[in-house]
C-alpha cells in the first residue's frame, strides 16, 4: 500500500463529502477510491469513516487523522517544492480561483500575460462565485471581493468596487429617476440571486429596501442584459456595468446612497517562504489589476 497516496485519497473523500465526488475530482475509479480508504483503515486497525446511503461522517479517530494527513501531505509537498527548485525559479502549476465574471473580465487577461512572460509556469484558473479553502482545495492564490476575516491569509489589496444601481436611459425617461432608496418601491427592478437576497438591496448605513422584482434571473449578466433592454433597474457590481455606463447605455443612480466600496484583494496562505511562481504572479498581477480596476471605475 502506498500510504501517501491512500492518505491523499482519504483527504479527498472527506473534502469532497463522498466517495463518488472524490472519484470524479481525482479522476480515479470509484472502486479504487473505496479500496484505498479500506486499506488505510485496515493498516491503522481503526474505523475512519461511517458510511450510509445518505451521508458520510468521520469517526472520532477519523477526525484527528484527517488533520494529521493534511499536515503530512503539505509537508511532503513543501519538501518536493524545495527540492525541485520552485523557490528559486518560477515553474510548475499555479492554481488560482476568482469570481466568475470578475475572473473572466480581469483575471484571465492578466493570467494570459503572465503565461506568455513565464514559459515554465502552467496555470489552473477556477472561476466560481464562492470562497474556496486554499489549503483543502490545493490553491495557490485567490482573488477575493469583500472583507477578509481569516488572519492566516496574506492579502494584497489591488483596488475596490462599488455596488451600484443602474438603469437604461429609456427606462429613466419613462419612469423618472429615483431620488432616494425608498423611491425604488415605486419602480420595476431586475434582480438576481448571485449578489445578495434577490429582492433585498442594501444601501448606506445598512438601509435595506425590499424591491419589486419584475424579473428575477440567476446571473448578473442576464440581469444586466434585461436592464439594457429597459425592463427596470438593477443592482450589481460596478465593474460588471462599467463599459455600458461609459458608452451611455446605462446610467448609475442613487450614488450618494451606495454602501461602502468592497475591497478587491489577492490572497494566499501565510508561509515562511512562498514559491517563486506565486511571488512572481503576485508581483506581476497586482499592478496590472490595479490599473484595470482604475480604468473600470465609474
């Protein structure tokens, strides 16, 4: 039995929440995943997981062991990175996560530039609208929008964005421009579930307005398209509508009622040393993202 491989599989099963999910993530046959965990339990002479048809749960021994496995695997990875020279020259795979729209509009172009500049570095860019655990998901860096409560993370602020309310000029001509947040109660609105509760918009001093949703969508892009078509007002993040506002296709309203801007940061786990590829990317990406966010300001 390859103990390190079995430990990796065990951690993957716990992180994924099921054997089948771990099988897909590892691209390993399900029977193999199950066998490796069983071999590990047999080697330890201890039950690590309680399996049922509905869920997977750690035993008391499993709870302690999975944390030990994570530490061992990270130590092995650290030793391998040092031995392979990843602390001296940028090389290997750089794993990055970012919000979907922000990642596509701003992070991907910077990653493309970086790959052209550093030929020995490959990249894995995971675009997803939820915060992932950098250690458990084996990520080098995350681009985060919003406050950063975890003190274990190193953060490099690259700018800020605003929550804005906007509408098409045609809609505002037909329905008048709202002067206060409460005026929204008389307006048609286009909402989506990705930012906050679909129908509750938050303004300065935590004032919350429950708007009338003429249209509810599942993505910001669809909400913006409907707003461009004159269906109503929408509340979104400033970078998502920057081009349309600059082109005069959308107009921002209620500026003085906006909540405080949200910071945009590059974050990574605090370590005594960071890999050359990560340091190179932070140094490369930070000024470029600052410039892009400055250009996208409205």
